[in-house]
C-alpha cells in the first residue's frame, strides 16, 4: 500500500533533475541545446558539489535542473531539497 504523499500526479508538470560531477558534466553539457548551454555558462555553472542551475525551457518556464553532487557522498542527492 502506497502513502498518498509518495504518489505523483501523472498530469502534473515536472522538470528533470540531472545530477552531475566533474566527470559527467562535459557529456551532459554537450548534449544540451545551444540555448541551454549558453544559459548555464552565463550563470557561471560549474560542477562543484552543491551548485545547481535551473535551465529555462523554450517558453521561459522551468525546463530542467542540473545539480552538481559529490560522487563520494552517498547522501548528496537527499540534500537537494534543502
């Protein structure tokens, strides 16, 4: 039995969250659309643990989030909400 707080509304809008580190960032960066790459660069995003950038979609809404995590910290992703 699932708890209602853990159930997602499939009709609700959602944005992907990509977790990167210094090793995985170049591949993700290269896969971004040019406007997303320029935005991340303009925001000064670097894959330093604790940093993040919210990339807009083509209409100016939230398109995706990129968060830099420490791969040696197994609890790093849990702190994204704080």
